[in-house]
C-alpha cells in the first residue's frame, strides 16, 4: 500500500478541496464522488495537452502507465499485475472469457473438472450478470444465500466444493453496506481449490487495502466513487502467477506485446496484466485519476478509514434519539457493515466521511425531513428512469 507523503493533509484541509461541501451535504459518493479542485485542474491539464500537442500520444500513453504504477502502489500490488480498463464490467468480462468451464484439457487446475461459479445475493448486477452469461459456455451457477442483511462465510462454505472454479465476491454490498470478510472467504475458497474474484468498487478509497496480504486472485474497482475521479476508468488486478495461464477472448490491440506493431496476422500475449486490456486507453480519465490518487495519498488511506468510522459513529449517536432506521440497523452489529449503500431502508451515510461539519446536520435533516431519504436506490437514477420526481442525494445545506 502507498503511504502518505510528507506534505500530508489533515481531514479539514482535505475537505477544503471539495467546493460542493460548502453549500451542500453530499451523500451520493455511491454514484459519483464529489469533484475536487485537484481533479478539476487535471481536466484542464489534459485539455491543454490536446491544445498544445494536437495528438501527443507518447505523452498520453505514458500518463496511463503512470496511473498503472500509482494505482498498483495504492493497493499493495505490482504494476505488472494491473490492467487499466474502461469499466469494471470490461475487467470482469476479460477474466470470464479466459476461463474454461468443465474442460479438463484447458482447466487451470489440470485434471480437475471445475465448472461451478459461486455467486452471492449481495453482488452488484454487473458481476452477477456476467457470470450468469457464462452458463452458455458451460458454467453452473451456485448461490450463497444471505440471511436478511447479513452474508456470513458459512453461506459460502455450504456451496463451495471441489467443482467450484471461481467465487466472485463484493467486498461491500451496494444495497445495504454489508462488508464481507474477504480474507476468510479467500482462505476457504483456496482450501477447496477455487479462485476468488473481489469486486472492491464500493470500498476502494475508503480505507487501506493490500491485495497480496489478502491473497485474492482477481479484483476490479474503479475511480468514480471513493477514488474521487470520474467514470470511464477502472482497474483489474490479476495475481502474478495466474497471468501467463489466462488468454482472454475479449481482447484488442492494446492487449498485445507492442500495440504499435499493428500486426493483423498474429496474436501475442504480454507477460503482464496488460494482456487483459483491449482498445485505446481512457486517456482523459487517466489525468483525473492520477490527480485523485495524489490527493488521497496526501491524506493517507488509514486516515480516511479512521475519519469514516468516526463520522459514521457521530451520525449514529445523533440519529439514535430519533430512532432512525439506519441507526436501528447498525445497532444490531457494526462488525460487518461499511455504511455504503443505495438501499431503500437507509441513506448512504457512509458517504459523509469527508464532511467534518455535516454529520450533525445530516442527522438533523434525517429527523426533520425524512421524506427526502425515502429511497436512496432511486436518488441517483436518471430522470427518464423515474416514474415520478425523486429527491436529490446532494441536498441544500440545512440552516
């Protein structure tokens, strides 16, 4: 994991980089992180490079490589283990296309005949849908079922067996904020010979992570939430010893050893996670993502996690007298909850972690204006998808 620079920021200094928090209580990071002045400056930097250079592709490709290095350091990976993708869906599809289901001659496991994919109830739709689509290629879906708003490792233990090929697992559930014990799940899956594919999109940036220490095989995440950049750039981590054993059928010219060789008569595979990339990289987004990672490095992921926990507790303690639904749910057990959610029963209070002065205002707003917190799942929905007007997640500051 990366460590904060010597010119670190305090939480209040960090907060000052987000102009929107001066006029709104921003609780919609589950859809899009707030815009910092640093990321805004990076937008202009990219535009200037285009104005000045016309098509400075050497500079732009180098910027993507800088991003690869920076992100790898932030999660405890090597840069060769990172593919820069346009979306998490692209990363999942690349891995899914490289796997064989129930084919002994092509299996990662030699003579093993593995075709089962264990999917749990708390996955984000894109993860579940991609693996469901593999059924036509021979995959057999097995479900790890939740008990209410909890998903214990026991639920996985009941379905992971000697036929299991891979276990996709969300780290934090987008619906209710449940946090899966990924280390325990990985130990279980590996003991039974299965791979683990973590979706960390709902958590990355909200605290430290070390993929090598966790022992996971694959991970996807992206920048538009707690990594505080924009949509259009994501990351795929592939454990180094698996890279050479996987050849995706979802590919493209940037998945080659040398994309600029422009060969059309052969296909080769680089000995790095770049083999899972496909088309032209998301250059504008790379500028924004580097600026966001720089900003997060200046405060440090440990500090971010501590501030998140402190402000969630502050909100909960102030909401308790009013008996809000989110407080009642949290009182059952906080051990597995990250408070990152679009659920219909409580708003995304986890997202106020960087708004030091807002947690008590948010609690007051919840008590006075419950109607504005009805369905967080629909608050981010485009207007054409709504059957009637919905409240906005980013509300005007209460007096």
